[in-house]
C-alpha cells in the first residue's frame, strides 16, 4: 500500500513526516488532515507546479522539500508558513523568487539547479539564515542587503554567472563553507591549475571495477584493480563523475581541484584520469585507502543544519585529537598554498583510522583562490579558518581531559579561528606552526 493510499485511508494520523513521490500533478488536500502533527513534508520527485494558497494551515511545518518538480516560481504560499525553517526546491525550472515566498523563520534554503537570475533584497532580512545553496543558476550578483546576514555559515554559488565575488562576502562574521567555482571569474584559475599539474591518462579497459565504496552528489566511487604493464593488478579506487550540476557545483571543478592539489600525506593521491570510458564519463583513479579508515563524522542533519553529527560513542585521547588537528591543518595549508579553497572542511569529509591519522577528501565544493589578489585570497582563507575552528570545537567536545598545555593550545587556536572578526583569524601556515610548537 503506497503512502498516498495510506494517507487517503486515514492511516497516517499523527504523522510528523510525510514522503510522497507518486507523479503528483496536484497537491493532495488530504495532507491537511495532518495539520496538527506534520513537521516534515517531502514532495520531491513529482510533477507539481504549484502549492495551495492555504499551505499555512500546516501550522507545525518546519521542513518542506519540493525538489525535482516543475515549479517555475518559488510559491508565495511558502512564505506564509510561520514555522517553516528549511525549504528545498532543487532541480525545478524556477526563474522567479518573490520576496513574499521567503518564510520569516528561514534557516536553510536550497534552490540548486534552477534558472534564477536575481534574488530579492528581502533575503537580507532573513536574519536566521544559516545555509544557502544556489549552485547551477544564472546569478550574476547577490543582493547587497545580504551583507546583513550575520548568521550565514554555508553558501554555494558555484556554476553561476558571477564576474566577481561580492566585496562584502568575506566580511560575514560566521561564513565558513563557501563554494564559487564554475563562474566566469574563476574559470581562468581553474584552467591554469589544471595545466600546471599534468596527470597521466589511464585507459578504462585496464580497470576492473568491483563493488561500490560510496556515492556522493558528484559521483560514485568503486573499488577497482588497475592492470599494470607487467601483468600485476594494482588495487585502486575509481571515481566516476555524474556530469550534472550538484549541490556544490560542476563535477569538472571538483576534478580540477583534486588534480591541482598534488601530493600530501593528508590527501588521497590522484593516480590519473580515466580515458576511453564507453559513455565518455569523466573519472579519476585514486589510491585505495586502507580499510582501517572510516568517516570521522556524519553530515549535518535537519536539526543541526550546519554542524556534523558524531556517533554517540565518538571519543579520543588528547594526543589523538592533537594529531588529527595537526594533520588536517597541514593538509589545508597545502591546499591554500596550491591556490585551492576546500570549501567543505567538515568531519564527514575526513577519513581517520582511530589512531589520529587523517585524510581530507571530497573536493566537490573546492574553488580556486585568486592568484592576482592577495588581499581577497587571504580573506577567503580566513573563512576556511572558521570551519577549522568548528572542527576543533567538535574534537575538543569529544576529547578526554587534556594536560593544561595541550588544552590551552587547542582551545586558543579554536577561539582565534572562531573570532567574529574574520580579519583576526589566523592563516593556516600560522596554525600549522603553532601546532608544531607543542
């Protein structure tokens, strides 16, 4: 029995979450029977182009997903929902975003992969906004009013039409995770970085794919064997990119950043690019990571919004925390020195082996720093320092009591990285030096 059938039969009374994907062309009015309980409504994967004007009757609604539908405008009815915090309309045909469509309590807005060329100034009045995902649109600018978005922590504006970053952007006090690759102003830097780091081509027919190791927004990673000239099989991992714009931007930008990063103990080595794929899919051949490594954390939840979710039993010693802090800082310093902003410095993008050895991965949100503007480049690097401060905070929260020196060192760096004045934050070369002194 489908969820829609159960809804119409009255079997979902009291439900707090409802997921309906059934080729819907109209909003089922039976949803209003759940008005006193429904908090999360997922209508993604239908053929909807409008929502009812009385949507606000769902007075407990906090999360609304309407991705992969046929909306051409963000419905004004959305803006009338007083408790609505998270709104997702990815992969529609949206061209217009009326000011009246923005709910007053908005914290998380996803408009990825649409046709939007302008946003309303009212977005700057949503003072609770923490997460804004706009990759894959036609934007050339952001409203100047957004300089007042002091709570904004994550911003995705990759794969748009920006000729320059907004000048006020690096001054936002809490911005930590920024992606802007795939815009006209970043294309030259991306091409130059690729040219500076030649990568061997690996023939698809010499790769034998096995089981899937993982899948992200931009592609699928497989365990594989690579046939060597002497007949041996080298164990590797192969990431095949999906080709479409993701929540972070274009897969080719991720591929360029992975290659340009070069080698470092805290990064997964890139061995080559896949060529001669039968479907012409782009791909990278990566060093196989030892099976002792696993994700440090899980991605943010609907509740945590911008912060990772750790296992309840996640704990480590002070020495392990210090080792992780050093390894990740060193890897990020390497990226910055190579002109790369990671853009997604999170625990869920870090692999670790339980002993403190770490590998920083997932370059889907990576962008290239402006080589000809040292002031802007350093300002962007200091945004990433805040992300590192959040990571240190999470490491310290799950760390056994440390000796006074270690505690003071990590807490001091954390505080500096989380400073609300971005210009007061340290660059990663300074962070690495401070950690090495302990």
